[in-house]
C-alpha cells in the first residue's frame, strides 16, 4: 500500500491537494494538519488505518487552503473560519459523509472544532491533537498572562513582513519552532527538505490564518482576543470526542484542557506527559494507539 496524491476540486471553486490511502466506499477518516505543517505529517497514520487489519478505512489528508498545491486566495478574509469549514464540509461530502472520524492537529483542530459545532451530522466522532477548544483558548487569552506570553508568536506571524523574516537563513526561525523548546530527533534532513518545499510553495497561505483570526493576544492598538465574545451555542460539541494533549507543549499550555468538559460532554481526554506540540512527529504510534482505541468505542 502507498500514499496516493491528487487535486480535489470543490463545488465552490477551491481546489485541495490531498494525500490518502485506502479504498473509496470504506468508512472515511479525514485528517487536518496545522501550521507550519502540511498533509504529509499524517502519512504513517493514513497507511496504518487503511490496512484491512486496522479497519480498512478510507484515509484522506488534505492540504488546507493556502498550503502546498491547494488554492491560495490572496484575500486574507478568505482564511476566516467559515470558509475553512466550508472546504472541509465539501471534501467530507465528496469522500462519503458522515465521516467515521475527523482527526485534527493545531490549526486543523481550530477548523475541526468549528466543523463539529456547526455540522455535527457530517461526522460520527471527533479527535483533536494539541489544538485548543475556542472556549478555553479565548478564556486563557483574556485571563492568563502565561498563555498570552506563550501565544505572543501569533502576533509575530501576523506581521506583514513575516514571510521575509521567516525565509531568512534557510527558514532558521521556522525550523526553530520545532527545536526551540527541546530536541527534535525526528527532524532529519529529509524532513527539513519536505518542510522547506512546502514553505517555498505556500508560506503566505499559512500565515494568513493568523492574520485573519482575532484569537491572538491583545497588543497596543489591537485588542484582538480582548474584544471577542463567543456565544455558548458556538462552543458546544456534542459528538464523542477524543483529545490527545502533549503536556510539554510550550505554545499551548496545559491549562487549555482544563474545563473542557464544560463544552464537550462526551469527552475522552488523554494527557501525554512526555510529548510536546509535535507529538504526531515524536510519537506517531502513541497517537495511532489512542485513535484505534477511540474508534473501537
């Protein structure tokens, strides 16, 4: 079995470059990546769950809009949540909704939380890896000095000159996202080359997610999250939900999973003490085992 790649046109004019494995017509697992990543981070997981002995799922990982060879609208407003959810809803319906599970990390998780709130009929389950629920994230950005400090990088990434600064010295700053808080033995020269190719093709698209979102720490002249109010009906997720959280995440602090059950009544929360934000790279087999157990429930 091998990874397939294809361009998937959506009815509203966006194309998503996709990676996948498994036969069409089988129950679908859909995987969403974050920043500064791309769909390839899921390859080991796709191949695992596509095998007959592990469920024989149809496994699909799109590059989100703005990434790799997916459509890259120039307008920052095109990266607001309603458009991102529209993309994933259209892809889910093409592949075969309701999904068996929507699985997501980082920015992909931000899309997935909204998707599960707005369109719960399109997936049976939700699995989130180190991506804060909008309710707990807004609370932390408004009330927690530690989380505001940890999230200060978001304002850097929203700067108009962020591309220029991040591309300097062979993407030294971006590669530092993976290594600044500890060793990353998984970050081989081959993986660095994969990332550089993605960033060469699509860095602006990924940065536009930060530019389009008000969920950032407030700063002088920009109230950002301080001015945001989210109604309760936008925050509740009634689906069976697995949250896997690498507790060494230096950007998204452990406090973000506190009180999560207030918004997600059918919650399974797994804290992984020895993992960071990059748990999918660090411990893919740990992520696979947790997903496998959750899918059997």
